[in-house]
C-alpha cells in the first residue's frame, strides 16, 4: 500500500507565481506558497517531468544567481519579501516551542522538553507524529518492504576553487547526477539554498534529470535554534533560489540534522512544505572530507552491507529511507559505490515516490512516476550540450562487465570511463574515471606536458518503441598527462601519490592505488 497525501490541494496552475491557499479535508492548517517578486523565467529547464533520455554532458555553467543574500550566511529577516512571507503565516497555528540553544560542541543546553515531549522534538525523542493536530505526520520511511527511497542532502555539490579543488571537483555535480542517469536511478534531493544560488546550472540538471527538488534551508543551521523570523528567512530564500533556477516551488523539506519540532514544522507547513526525515542513517557525512569528520568509510560500508543482509534474511518489515549526502567527495564516492549493489537487492525509487507522492511542487504540471520504468532505455544520449569547455560524449554501457576490475577500486567495472567505470581496460582503473573523463594514462609518463587526444565514442540511442540508431562522435580533448610522484603511483589515479591513505592518497605502496583510498582507510 502506498501512502498518499490526505490533504486535498486546490491550486491553479500559474507558472510564474503560485500562491494558493489550500482547503484541507483532514483538519490540517492551510498552506500557501510564498510570493516571489521579480523573478525571470529560467531557461534550460523542463516544464514537466522528464522521463529521459538525459543530458550526461560533463560540464555545467558556474554562473551564480544574482539578487540573493550572501551564501552560507544567515539571511536577513527584514527584507520586504521575507516580511510578506512572515505576515502570511497564521501564527496562532504555530506552537510556542522554545528557541533552543546548543553548546559550542553542538550538544543541547537543554536536551528535553520533559516526558510528554509537547512539541514533538525529533532531536530529543525521535518524535515524528506532531502533537499539534493541524500538522501532518512526518514522512520518514518507505512503507513497502523492499523499497529503497533514494535521497541526497546538501546539494547541489558545488565546485571548489580553493585547495580542495583537485580532490573534490572530480565529484562535484553533475558527476552524481550523471551516474544516477546512467543507472536508471532518481533521487529526492534536499537542496541548500546557498548551493543553488552559487550553482544554479546544477539545480537545473537535477530537475531535468527527473529528481525531486526539496528544501534544506539557506545556510544549514539547526532549525530549532532559530527564531520564527530566521526560520521563515531560511525557507524563503531557499524556495526562491530553487524557483529562480528551475521554475518549481518545492512542497517538501528536510531540517538540517533532522532538528525539527512542531514550531518548525508549522512554519514549514504554512510555507507549503511537508517534513521528510529518514529511518536509517549512513552517517556518510562524518567521513573524512571537507565538511566531514573522522568516521572510517569501512564503517559506512558495513551499514550498507547490513541493510542488504537484513533484507536478504527476511528481517525487513518495511522499506527504507536511508540518509545519504552529496556533500563532498567521500559521500558521492560512497553513494556511487553502493548504488548498483543496492539496486541488485532493493526497488530503488526516490524517497517521495515510495510514499506515493507524485506532485512535489506547487506547479501541478509536474507529475512524477512512483516507479522506475520497467524497460528503461538501454543507454542514454546527450540531449543538450554545454560545450565550450571539454565535453565528454561517452555513454554508459548499461552492463559493464566486472571481469578484472576489483570492486572497490576507482573504476567499478569495465565501461566507458563514465561515472566510476574504467575506461577500456583494467589498467584504466588506475585513472580517476569520474565525470565522463579518464584523467590519466594507463602507464606513467615523465612530465606534466599537455597532450591532445582524440577520443572516439559510440552513442546508442534506444528509446522504447523506436528503432535503435547509432552515431559516432569524435571529441577533441586536452588531457593533462599527470606527473608521477613517489614510486610509480600516478597523480590523478585513485591514489594521488604515495602517502598515508588520506583522501586520494595511496596508503603505503603504489599497489594501494587500486584501493578506494577513501578517508584514512584503504580497503585492502
Ligand atoms: Zn544537511
């Protein structure tokens, strides 16, 4: 059985502005979509759900949105449009829960509201059914056993310009989205407004690729620590950034750290959004990488294996929404590593889809399926180009063989060099085979001299019900042959050079370059 919204929405289809109060059939508080003044119609985005084929070009514009608050700072609460959103809220339908405080280490100054948990504070009690009768219960799992509700927080993953760029940017979007596209997978994405404003082209790709776009605040504070005005501002600017970039207005949100109570829920609900949590957590955010911690990737691996084992042993009684991130190289790497394995066991659909949600936006011309296509296209084509910079036109081979490439190595199987696959041979697994490009040669070379290479790839178009056609594309690309460092380990390979196993570094020998070398642990 699928759960569907018990709220009946009556909203006119108005592209530019959507501001419809709702009538509810279940006693929930009315909702509205904020008004977003002075928005231009975005270009380069679909205006209804796109079933594919998808654009898997490797480069995107990095042009930011203009007219938004400073990214990653607390947005101002006194602008006219935030005040308008604030004044649209019925504050008699917002519980008077305390504005909470955290210690410098992130722990709570007061950990509990008492045994009755009057505000359904998730961080204290894992409460997911609001005490306020006019709020719907949180969505946090997939009701059907065997369903895996895919979701990623903290995106879209922006490109770095600082010293982290060399290691992080091979994983920045559209890498994960391209990987998902070529694996017939869609995700519910919880976007940080600042990331959308900095990298709207990635948000467009997210929408165009058939993912659900939801809100995850502007600057990522624990929301119960924020005043009412601050919460409104965090939501408003994120909603507006997504609207400005993609043209859609999200009806779903996830609080950073899951930190939500009925005060936060009520503000979100009245601004048009329902709370989406999870029933299992990868803790992937805590792996070593920018914004992360010190958790060994092996521990995260063990969680994934545990969920697979639990299903296979018959212990599962329902499906799962397992929290994952597109936060940094480590989380994207982990997600790409496990997705094919999860797909072998579970029915992988977006977190919203496994809950029967087909219309995640106020723009009702978007209607999403609740299942993946039964007979997906065997391969996907590049449907749009962002040429200028190097563009890779390789398409994923749908069933890469895994004959010689070690699982857990940088390339996950033989393929075409796209999205974690080796390019052509086992030796290519030494390359940084991500994002549509293999960045290294199969053998060490002496210098870092730029070399022009011609790469030829075959794209197969196979839409259901149509004749299969083939075309061959020749792409000229500039490949920097990496300079080998200590020993024979190649810069740009999985291990960047001999080192201590930190991200991108081999553990002790060049042989370790075949390892994932994630965080501080090597898999061998
Ligand atoms: Zn987050």
